[in-house]
């Protein structure tokens, strides 16, 4: 047995806990609590086998931690977990702004990271540092046995549009006009299906911005009487990264 028994440096242990995370973009913590957290909590009350649950409501995010009863057998625990998933996924009356279903994860020791790698520099610019981090990520993903990699401190690329009030006043362009024109142009969606005698084809609109130049060329106003007004005429467009909200040391 000494040579054949299974040995783990990090044994897999089920902690009997689940976490439910729901993203509600643009909502205050009060709205998140009233319109998301309370709705999910009300549904969880009907499930037997739950010892307790704790919730936190932040701006944009609801987090509910569910603790199962320690008296449950393993097969009962699996049934309760599946019932929690089914119940949460069937919650009605969630706000329309919530496009993704709540994310439900189990707390297990197997999900804890076995290695953390920090990439830092005192002189290297962030874009170059980010590129190096992505290379390291690809290398780690190619190693057999690596199931998942989580990225912390990664900033997503962002195209920034700085409006010039003086130019907007001269050309009589309002901020809502600029926002509406950019949103109407920056789209990616399925428009429908074309059926013919032999084939069936999906119509997909691919018009998302990839470079600042594409944003500059968006037409804000076009009339027979006046000039063609584009974003570049009333704004400065640049490429960067989203605002840093989490610092790692």
C-alpha cells in the first residue's frame, strides 16, 4: 500500500460551499441588493440541505456564499448543489441589463491556485509588460495538467474619445449625438437568416471598432445643406487601457 496508495501534495477536498456571482452593470449597491440579491435569496429559502448563506452587494455585483449542511451524504450534497444551480438559473424578474446568467462555482481545494507568477517592472511600459505576461500565460497553458489560469491586474484595451466643447458648440453637436452615432456604428450581431432552395445562411453584422482611426471616421451629421461632420472634427481619439481598479503588490 505504501507504494500504490494515491498521494497528493494538494489533496482534493470539497468544502461544501458554493458562490453565486451576478453582474449588474451600472447599478448601485442598493439596486443590486433589492433587484438581484434579495430575489436569489428568496429562491434559496425553499431548498433543504442549506445550512446558511451570506450575501454582499456591491456596485455592479452581487455575491452570495452558500454553505451546505455538514450532515449531508456525498450523493445528497450533489443533489442539493444541482438543485441550487437549477433554482438560481430559473430566477425570474432579474433586470434586463443583466445579460449573463449568474455564475455559480463550487469551493474546492482543487480550485485553489498551486502557483502564482508576478510580472513587474520599474521601467517597462504597461503594453510591453502585458505582452510578456500573455506569452507566459500561453506557455503555462501548454503544460499538461494545467486546468485553468486566472489573470489578475490585466487591463483591457480601450479606445478613448476626448470631446472638445468649443468645436462641438461651433458645429452644434451634442454629446448624446456623439454617443448615439458611435453606439450605432460599433456593433456585432446576428441579423437573421436567408433561406434559399439549396442553402440557409446566417446574416452577421461585424462592425466593431478595432483601431482609433475607425472611430475618427464615424459620421455624426450628413446633410445636403451642410458639411460632413465626423468624430475627428470635434474630438481627439486615442488608444490605451481601461482604468486600473485593482492593485497587486
